[in-house]
C-alpha cells in the first residue's frame, strides 16, 4: 500500500497542504511489527524517529521496567532522535502494530524544504510533553482494552464460562464486545494480518472492551487475535491437575511468550461448587502469572470477583 494514498497521521501533518503532506509521506517508510517485536533497543543509536499509525507499544527500561505506553497518533523515539542521544529504553510492540519511520537523512531533507513540517512536529511534541507532565505520578497498570481468552491445558473453554464472564463484566459497568473467528466480515481474512489488525482496531474504537475468544478451529484467527490483546486470560479445567503438573496446550505455548507475567491471569474452572479446590500448584508450575482465580460453573457469582480484578 502506498503511504501517500493511505490514511495520513492527522496530528503530525496538521496544518500542511495536501501537496506538503504527500511530500512528507513520500520520505517515510511503513513498518509493521508483530506483538513482542522490538521497534528500538536501549543503547542503540537514534537514527530514526517513528509515528504510530495503529497498535500499541510499551517502553521498557532495562528490558523489564514499564515506564510508558505509546498508542496510535503518538511519536516514538523523538527525544533521542532530536537530542542526538542513544536510545534510553526498549520500545516493544504490545500488539500487532504499524508505524511510519523517518530516517535522519530524510528528516534533514524535509527540514530544509518544508519548514511547516518542523512546526507540526514541534506542536506534536509539545502536546506529548504537556500530557506527560500532567501525568507525572507513578505509572499505574492500565485497564486492558482487549482481553484474549485462551484454553490452558487440554480442555476446551465451556460456552457457559464465556457467557458468565461477559455478564459479570457488563454487570460491573463495562461495555463488552465478544469477538470470535466467525464474526470476521467476509472481506477480512484471518491470515491477512494488516486487515485483521485494522478491523480489530476499528471494533475497539467503538468504546467497548474486546473479549477475543480463541479455540474455535481457526488457527490464523487465534494467533492474530491474541497478538492484538493487552491481557491474556488462560482458562483451565481444575481437575486436569489431579495427575500432576499440567502441560501447556498448543495455543497456550504460542501465546505465553507474548505476554509478561503482569499481563497474564489463569482462570481455573470446575463444574460443581461442591468440588474441592485441590492441586492448584500443578497448574501454577511452569506458568508465569500475575493472578489466578477459581470459579464454579454452577455459581455465576464467582465471575463477579474475576470481573472486578
């Protein structure tokens, strides 16, 4: 897709004529990243500056300390780029994402030919600095806008579990949109990563929390949907642990490396509330998690606690 004919970044190019926008975009390169891929690495030279078209990025100090999150419409790496510094942190895609990349050589060319472009960049950076200053308190974990529901172990996720979880989320005041492979429109193929990501982004812009359900027999959907998520909710049948540690399921093995422990929870379900909770440690072994929960399918009230957490 030609950058100049695709949707332009509105903030970055505000105030420019159509000819000026086309000139700027012709000097920028479109870069797509999968969830978990690095856009920049701490310590590298800052030879490029980026603008996020879609997706989300996490800024990690020393590879593990989350210090900021960057979403669509925001620049990436501008401090080191304009300050002549090395990269001060890793920037990692927390979803499948797409950015525009501008090299230093092309920036210098634009700066000489398009003074209005420099003013536009300064306005964008000024708004970013103002927002950062206003939120200078410690960064709190943000509420997930998209939650991926994935079977853990070998048992499929019961339909009643999904229904009860959705109801509990709605009862808590959340607007929830449940999406499965069958909800894809006919002109969006699950294996078309760009269209899938754009379509999911469009669903999210409607203001609802997305609950993306995997495991319906469409592997392309499963993987693309989970790469769009901020939080991974694993669902396992409690009694699978009766015989010892529970091995990761196939899709679980794919998803686990894409999420850090703080982004991963485990929901252990049992059919009857009268069934004793036992052998939880066998589920926790080999899984890096933030929280785990127990629910009984015959006691819908259990899901209210999950929704609050």
